[in-house]
C-alpha cells in the first residue's frame, strides 16, 4: 500500500521536474483596512482546461493548478486554500475559484485548484 508520504514525495518530484515556480497568496485586512498579502513560494503545475471542461461561465482563461502540501506546510501558510486566494505566475494573478484538498489516510497529499484569470 502506498503511504501518504510516498504520494507527497512522488508529487514533489514531478513538480520539481515538470512544474514551474509560482506564489500562493492570501490577502488579509489589517488596521485601517490595509490589505496585507501573505505569500508562499510553491512549485505548481498550471495547465489550461480541456475543451470539454469549458461550460457555462468557465472559459479558456481558466486553468487547473496542482500543488503539493510540502511548500505550503513548510511556510506554515494557513490552510485550507479557499476561493479568493490567488496564484501568481509570471506576473499574472489568477483567482482561486474552487479548491479540492485531496487526503489519504487523513493526510493532505495534493491540492487541485480551478483558477480564473
């Protein structure tokens, strides 16, 4: 049986090999409604959606992003990732519209995001 640690290690290796550098961002409100960004550097797989996934308000500007929990946990970034968080890649800011947190044996092993923008 594959362990959660093995699944995470495999995902980390795949992202190191075929992923790209990005930032995960959450904006919080500080005193006087000042926006304070909390960023973490991550390796990510960022891919366009398949044509059959483009339905309703979802169009070709949307992307699917896969993240490992490794970088997120190392930075003590506040999980779970939620709608309104952002991914920044090559200066482009994309908004999280949907986050799927995949767990095996109660351990977060993968995060899949649907991004708009």
